[in-house]
C-alpha cells in the first residue's frame, strides 16, 4: 500500500485553460490493468502533461496499484463495500477515508470509474463540496439508478462507454439524471501498445502450431454471457481444414462448471481443430497471431477485447451485442444477426474464401481503431470536459 504525503500547495485560482492544473481523485473497483482501468491508464498517461494531478483510490490492490506506484501517482487502498443498512459502519468508514484523501490532496473533482462505487464517491464528494462524475460500463436497472443517482446524488456528468451503452440505459435513467448531463466517452487504447506486430505473430503461431492455419477465435472470460458455445457450433460448420478455433481466457469464480462444460464440448466437437491457450497475462501475442476475432457475446457495453483486436489489425466478425456493431463499423469487420449461428458460420465461410480480402481487412481494422479509439484523442476530450465541469461546479450554490 502506498500513501503519499499531501501535495504542498494551497488553494489555487483556476485561470486559463492552457495553464489549469486539476487534481482529480479516481475511484475504481478493478485491481487489474485490463477492462475498466485500461482507458484510465491512458488518461493518466496523457493528461499529466496537460495539468492533471491524479490520485487513485482502489477497493482492492493489484497490478494497477503497482502500475501507479511505478509512475509516482498517489495510490490509496480504501475498501468500498456495498452499503448495508444493518451494518452501516464499513460504508461510513470508507467515506471517512475518502474524505481524508480529498482534503490531503486538495482534490478538485472526483471521478468514479465504475458505477458500482458511485455511492462512495458521491457521498465523499458531497461532504467535501466537490463535483463528482461517473463512468458507466454496464446495463443498470431503473430501481438501482433511482437509488444510486436520484435526487441530490445526481452526478454532474455520466460518461457512457458507447452510444449503445447510453441507449440501453436510457429507460432506467430518464427522469433520474437529466439528459444534458449524459455524455459518451468511448473506451480507447494506446496505439503503440496494441498494433500489428509480425514478430509477435510469428512467435505465437509457431508456439501453438498455427503455421499455415487460419486462426479464428476470441479472448474473454469463459462465462455464459459470452456464448462461446456459438463459436464452437459455428466452427463445426466451417469445413476448411486449415481453420483452428483458438480460445484464450478462463472461467470466473463461481462459474467453473460452465468453463469445464465449454472446454469439454469444444474438444469433443472440434478435436485437434480446437486450440485452448488458457488465461494470458499479456494478450498482445494472441491478437497479433489471430486472423479473425469472432464475437458471440450476448451484450457488450464497450468491449476492450474488440478494440484490442482492431488495434492489432485483426478484423472482427460476429454479433452486434449492443455495442460491437458501433465499434467495428465501418471497415473493421462484419456484423450478422444476433444469436444466429447459421449466419455467423456463413459469414466466416465468406471471409475464408477470399484470402486477399482478408489480408486487406487487416489494414482496414487498424484504420478503424485509429479513427475512433486512439486513447490520446479520447483523453483530450475528457480533459476538455473536466475544464468545463470544475468552473460549472464552482458557480453552483
């Protein structure tokens, strides 16, 4: 655990946008350097030069905490449990800890990076009279939204990770948070971290006996919502002997039986055409070595895996899954009818039948990523938002 001393400066006048320094407290439930923290790492990397002075509070320590410490970013461990009316003290204790951090670092703005810790961030921000914003990564029920965001708990901004995420949350939020406070801030990645890499591609394909083969697959948590059985069934309908179905990932806690069932079914139906590489701490070689990323998920708010695939020059074929169509079109792949294995298999067959088009699609996928998901441009969008929010909050009663 790292607890840093106070930044030795007092109250500041917020002057020109060019010279403005902002101290932002980020709250996160994610201890890892994947998923919801991936775009945050980009914000912290690129906005410090603009004047951002970030501080982070984690519910659980992990790789992200170590990443922050390596960059001398203040990092605090603050358990943030779900509020419980019968046992309120753990929640109150977390609010007291966050209040101390806000005062210690003279925080200007609180940014809750996931919706499920907003109650903690909002309570601490209101207590210290700081503005608070929240990033939305998932579908929410209306009762939950009324409880978390209703009345005086309204955030100044809600950042949805895709337009689809905004729209499937619309019925739950209308009348709870004014729409003028909604905004879309897409997930993004470093273009120099995920990119086409012939060296990684060659090494990955050699390690998994994919030389001369066509690798179709997915990297994801093995859980029911990902519908990996659709990928397996589509793979059985693709008759090209060069095809290999490659799966990276592992089952999540509590759903191990589903993972065992999926792996057993894949081995039985596909035989040696199925390649399971397990959980990968570094997925860059996987995406570099893949020929087509196949999305069979039921619902995605703003898939990081899809972005990693596009950035690596790997086209995406599969279901819309709410937001994936928005992410890959135009130019990044093909969308078929949701949950139609027949259409998915037919689309894969078309892509495999034209090797020249598949090669060109790699360039198109990378171009789609650079146009819409370069974290450097998305970070500046967020910075301009911060510069509007802090003065706006100071003008409020």
